[in-house]
C-alpha cells in the first residue's frame, strides 16, 4: 500500500506507543492485554480522529477550503479534534452538535469537549436529538457557500474513505510494531461508532494479509446496522487503496451488547471500566467510546470468550477530555 499517493498533513504524534498492561492482565486473570495508545496522538489531548484528520484536512487544503464543518454529539471527540486541526492550519471551523443524551447538567453542556471547542475558536450550532445531522450540516454548508465561502464538510466521526485512510496507516504501523517486537497478536478490540476506525483497520489488515481479527465493540447502533456500515466503508476504503475485494463480510465483526442505556449514556459496566483502567494502569478512558469498548473487553474475558492464552491489543481511541463533561455520572458512587 502506497499511502503517500494521498494528500496528508502531519497533525499527530506518530507512531503511538504499544504497551503491555500487566496489572490489568493480572486483575482479569489473563489473557495478555496490550494497549495501542491512540489516546496519545497529541492533537487537542489526542484521540483516534487525529489520524483521520491528517487525510481529511489535507484534502480540504487541496480544495482551497476556508472553513471546515463537521457534526457530532454535544461531547464529540471528533468535533474537538477538528476544531484544533482547523486552528493549527489557520482555517475557520463550524460545528453542529446534536443533543443525543438529554443531559441538562452544566458540566455536560459547557465543560469537557465543548469548552475545548470554544477555546480552539470554533463556532457552534445546536440541534435536537434525532436530527439528520449530515443533512443539517450540508444545508448549513451550502448556505455558507452561497455567501462565497469555500466550505469543506466532514461527515460525523470523519468516517468516509478518505478519513479511514488514517486507520489503514494505523494497521501498517501496528503490524510493524508487533513484528519488530516478535509478538503474535490474536485479536484487536476497540470501540466502534461512526465506522471509520474499524473500516480502516480491517481494510488495512486484510490488504496486508495480517490474519489478525478485529472486534468492534459498538457504542450506538444494533449489531446488524453497525456491521453493515463498517463493511460498506471497509469495501470503499480497500478500493481507494487499490485493494478492491480483499475485505470479506466475515472480516467485519461487531458486538453491540455494551451500549447500555444509549449513545453517550454510561452504563455501570462503562464506569467500572473507567475505574479499573485508571486504578490498575493509570490510563484514562472516556464514557462514550473507549470505556464501552473496554467494558466489552473486560466482560468477554470474564466470560471466557476471549481465552486465557490469547494476546489481545486494545486500541485506545482517546476521549479523556470528555470526562470533565461527565462529573455527574460519578455522583453517589
């Protein structure tokens, strides 16, 4: 794969570390757990969206965009990293934020990622839950274009074939790290939502014939919907990198049993995962994505569905900045 064929602007601190988690491994009684620290990508406290934005923002610059626009939930990690990337590149940024939780807490509505969005200079519009956010964004973008502004619209999560190139690149990076360290990896586990991270990983690993299965732990959609979204984007991404047909439907696997009460609403297992990672390894997870992925990992290990002798890499997608928006979730614990 020759990713240098695609425009890219360097925004992340890459490669991110691949580290063993011996205390977490011991606490769970095996298997051997490692973490790919994509919470350490650097931009705006880091996170998985930085890898996608390296390709998306390069495309925006190539098209002469003056403003980037994107959408997400109130405490969107993607919105925060997009705002930071725009600030770094001297571009305007406009965000549409959807109220998916109904939370009225001041910390949720004004702190965490929302505070950082504003610090990076982004302008914000709010939308009620259930809105067609990509349609809403395109309408706002088109209105700005009629005013003469060149707007580059980024889908939620940065999840299109251009953004997914960031996780094709991560597949290359991770495979080099495990090969150099002489590690046989039995599976990769991570939180999956807008589909771009899992689709890029699957497309990249399949194109490399890595034979490492990827398990996405869903944070929002039912399994059938999530797998269909990931597979569709993985196929498009594979075609983009010149590897059409390498992804099979069975390569895309999601477990959506850990969504809890809904998107952005932490379950008890979500909060337990945050506490366990923090107290055993000093690693911070977020209540929306990474902690739900970790909750799935923890439960599957406890139930023996991930076997004691396996070596698992947990891909940490970041999001700790959002913890400040969820102080209310720990009340009474």
